[in-house]
């Protein structure tokens, strides 16, 4: 959607509730589309907190910053343990 000032408004991730898991998957896809190694970039972001590890493509950078880094790490550990 565009408003009178030609600024873009992005809809939230449709149907997901914007959980840490959903945001991680969305950001992963955005990084992959832009040709980055998503795992390396996400690890760099989680360790350093530097948002430049995450592409701004598709508002991925602003989206991931909505979630605390420790919450992202908890989600990654939880997901790993549930699948192994």
C-alpha cells in the first residue's frame, strides 16, 4: 500500500502472529534470496547484535529487531532439541 507521500507500508507476516520462529524463517528466506549464507548472517547478528548482518530487503532487518536476541536463541535451541 502507498500513501500520499509515496511511502511503503509493509503488512506483517500474514497468518503467523510474528512469533520468533516465524520471523527467523522470514529473515532466513530474505537472506537467501539476496544471496547471503543465512546461517552465517543470523549467527553474526545473534552474537554481536549488529543489525547490518541482516539484509534490509523485504524489511527483514527491522522485523528481526522486534525480537530480543536471547528470544531468537531460545527458539533456535528449542527447535533443534525438538527435532533431534
